[in-house]
């Protein structure tokens, strides 16, 4: 077994955004030498790593050469050059999650097919190669509206996902490969972050509830513990563990789900990395998702996922109508309130709905935490 603490061991991370930055708090805690590759010279993860390399994560040479400098490689973003990772893996480098899993996940049509093939409950869907075929299936009423169209690749944070309710919405269907999906009339959107190590041991965090921004199709609040029944909580956690097993994943997997009125839980999509829905674990749980990711990929014992205290996370995104050098307003009064934890990612430039930071409110009472989180959203503004 490797020695990781204060040793020559080098961990490589592809991506130095906010997820990388929060992972680096944990590598700092354990004094694990960490190298980061990111295209931006001023990436949020730049300051906390031991060695920073600037390079394009989609470029074969940049990723391959970076991989040659480290003993184990992980990611904080899925959009990376897979061919370089496959070559590095062939040459004996340990990579978590494996490029095989990244390949399954990068394309939403491949990901959906994987659920179907592995008997993982998910909404019905059909794959189309272009806009004309997609629109024909809707016109023929094989897929009557409302229906959801998703781009196979290139989408993120709700972009590349179009809910088609009427003729006008159909203009937003891209002329590219994608899928049509049954519109699920869900009660709630849930997420479970699960860790799995090389031995195949899994440990899931308690299920969280997500509240979405009404127009931006982006998560606004993440709430734990969820108000659903104990049975449903267990069902959601079991399902997340089943998905992690099916992928034979090593590391963290975030599983986004829909809960229907009938108590059915469907997998919407997954991310094989730390995730926005797990940020509140930093303050609310015995082990954070970032520490758990390290434990999983380094084959260390997985930590307790129990909740210490209720938490509600609010994303701080760029206010509509402002682009440019960021200014944060209104946070000083909020810092006087108990349990308000502000995270600023360190991105210099704001754009409408860009994730710039988040706030986790902890409280003994989840309802009180949600109330304060609402206040946070109203008071803090991210402008230019
Ligand atoms: P992204 O990768 O952009 O996050 P998602 O697949 O998570 O895309 O979709 C974004 C949001 O769109 C979901 O969180 C949900 O609110 C809505 N959505 C996606 N698929 C469906 C569906 N089949 N039925 C109803 N709503 C959906």
C-alpha cells in the first residue's frame, strides 16, 4: 500500500474549478501532494494545489503529458480527453473514475441505454440522429408533447435540455444526435451521492431534495434531510448503490432521481464525481463528499455519511443582466446569522446564472435552515 501523507506520492486532478478547489481543502488537510491541470490561468483550484499546469482538458497531449507526472489520476469534470486517459491506463496509471465509465456518461444517449441494459429504473426514451427525425416522431405522435429533448453531448446545467410543450418550444431542439424522453410528472427531484471503493464497498450519503429555479432549469436549493418517508429514503440510497455497482465505479457518483406520486424512483442522470448536490456535506455530515472521494480513490476506509445537523445549500449564481468583473453585495449582514457558511469559488468574471459560489445554512431544524437560505438568496447578489 502507498503512503499518501507527507510523501512523494502525487495525485493528479483534471480540472481546477470549484469542485477541484473544495477537493484541495482535503488534500491540504492530509498533506497529499496534488497537481492540477486546468485551461484557465486563474482557475479557482490554482492556489491550493502543489503544482499547477495550464492546458486544455480536451487535448490529447496536454492530458497525456500531465498524467505522466502523477501516480494516480482523478477528475472534477467529465469533459476530458478520453483517448489520453485510455492510453495512460494501458500504460499502468491508476485512474478513478475509469475512462470506460466516462465514455458511458459523456453521451446522454449511451448513459440512458446503460440504465435500460442494467435494469435500472429510468423514464422511457428513444434516440434520434438529427432534428428532422426528432420532429417527425413528435409530429407522428409517437412522442406526443409534452416531451423532453436532450442533446447527446455538449449540454450542462440544464443547457441542452428542452422541455417541449408546444410548437414554439420545438425551435429549441438542436440539429444533432439526442433523445426524446417521456416527461415525468415528478413530485420531487432527489439526489444521492454514493462512494464506492476498489473492493466494491459502497457507502451512500442520505438523500437530498433539490428545488429548481423556475426559469433557469438550474438547482437553486439542496435540502437535507429530505422530508420523504424512511422507506423511500432507503429505496433511493439502495438504488444509488445499485447504480454505482453497475458502473463498477471507484470514487464518488452523484445520482439524480425523480420521485413520482406513486412512490416510484427513476434515475435521471449521474455524474461520476463530486457534485453540487453534495456540497452541504462539508458542514452537515461527519465526512464531506470531497474527503469521501479521496478515501475511495486511495482505497482508505470510507467515512461515516451520517448527518450531524440539517443543512440547506443555496447556489450563488450570476445575476441576470450582469457580465464582467464580479462584485458580491449584501453578505455582511448574513454573516451575522448563526449557521451561515459562505463559499466563494474565486471566479473573476460573472455571467448570468454562472455558478460563482454557494452558501450552506446549518440549523437543528431543517425548516429554519430553508427559511434562512431563502433570505440568503434574496440578500446576496452577484453583480458586475
Ligand atoms: P443537465 O445535465 O443539464 O443537468 P438533466 O437531465 O438533469 O440535465 O435535466 C435538467 C432538469 O430538467 C432536471 O433536473 C429536471 O428538472 C428537468 N427534466 C429532465 N428530464 C426530465 C424528464 N424526463 N421529465 C421531467 N423533467 C425533466
